[in-house]
C-alpha cells in the first residue's frame, strides 16, 4: 500500500486461504510474511512484481504474531497460547524460533 492522499493498492499478495491474522516486513523491506490458521507465507516484494517465496506450514492454531529475525533469514510466529514456531525463509524448513526477532 502507498500513502498519498489515501491508500492505493499496489499489488495483491495471494496464497493464504484463510483470514490474515498477522503481518511483518523483513528488516530490509524486501520480504513480507503473513500468518493465518496453520500457515505462514512469505513473499519477495523487492520488485514491482511480488512473487510467492515460501509457504511455511505447521501450526495447528491461529498465528497471532509473525516477525523476522534481525538478519531476515528466519521467520518466527506465535500462537494464542504463546507457542512459537520458526522457519528458514530460504527453504521453508522448520527451525528453532531463536531469540533475535524484531518486535
């Protein structure tokens, strides 16, 4: 979205099939991640034509918070009960949530 006398739609990021419950940008602004029930999806938004980068499936719960690690190489999500999940952004493989996420 772009601000300038109102909001303007710049593109549509598709892939999630449920309500989006959390969104975060990577520290360098090149990626955006969105969480829903049972999934987190990341898109590469560094060009004028954003593309789906990786689908990180896993939690059997609503994702209430999503954030990137400071280096942008990992996405961490948190559910209702405070449970945390982590994924490698390049591969989508699960990994430890770690503790260096951006708030």
